[in-house]
């Protein structure tokens, strides 16, 4: 079955520290992979996406993610976290079915940033 | 990307009433989606709304409770009918762009049912 797992429900880091948010997926074909951020009271904003090609993708706000097929992972990273990065982060897989295309979302990781 | 607006941004409603949420996109799109995000939870797909056809509902969601309209390629509505406190959630619409692979989300409608 198709699924997305974000093992960390909450993560706390200090401002200026590096960050890695984990995402593992289960999908039969080459997946379309996405990371979104949801700030308090806001909708979801696309950070980055991977379809094919270079396995290290750059996104907005200084984020990057690396696709590792052997580990079925698409972890999100940032070298230096800012207080404004405190938010909920969602990993998603785009899954094609018979005439359909849907997202499968992970449960999310809530990031807290300490000053 | 896409510019998506939703109305209302938030509302407080009494149980037993209905609320219609509007979603407007800045340009034509084929597929629009409606999601529910319960407090502290991830997103759950309610239905896919295609212009000119009936919406396709996910398991656990029915048209009588969540009727959807899609009158044109830039607009859709979701109605939450006969509301109960369990319907208190954020409701988000999204559209498919970038060669039909990337979803862009509206700001959400925050609903509280008393």
C-alpha cells in the first residue's frame, strides 16, 4: 500500500542550528515527492518538489531535500534555522491511479525553534 | 504557481446549520481538490472536483454531507451540511498545476461548530 511516514511528530532546534526532517515513503513506481510548510493560521506553501533527475533539490527559504531511492526517503534539510521557520512541515507523495492523481500526506512534523 | 482565495477565512456556526465555502483560482484549472484538516492532524482528501462532472468523493465522505459545485474552471464551492462539533476543522481547497503534478493550496477556512 502507498504511504508516507514522518517519524518525528515534534522537533525542537535552536536558532542557527541545522535541521533535518525525515520522510519515508512506500510507492511502487518512481514517486513525485513534495515538501510543504504550514505556518500557524496559514495554508500550505510548497517548499520544493522532486520528479526526476538530480536527487538533491533546492527549494525556497534555504531548504533542500535529497531523494534516496535505496532508502525510500526524501529528507528535508536546512543548514541554519531561523525563528520564522517554526511551523508544521508535511511530506507528500503524488500517486497516479486509474485516471486519478492524488497526494498521500505524511502526518506532519511540528518544528519549534528556540531563540 | 497559483493564486487561490477562499471565503470565508473563518466562521463560527451553530450545530445543525450549513456553511458554504468558496474557492477562487486566478486562472483556469482542470482539477480542484477539497481537504479537511482536523485540529492537530494532517490533511484528509474529501473529494476531487472536476468541471462538468460530479465530484469524486473519498471513502468516508458523502455528497449529502459535503456537496460540491464546480460551475467553471476557476471556481468551486464546498458545503458542510447539518454541522456538528466534529466538523470543526480547517477546510482547504487546492488546484493541480505544473503539468498536472503539483498541488497549490488556498489559505484555508477555519470552521468552529458550537
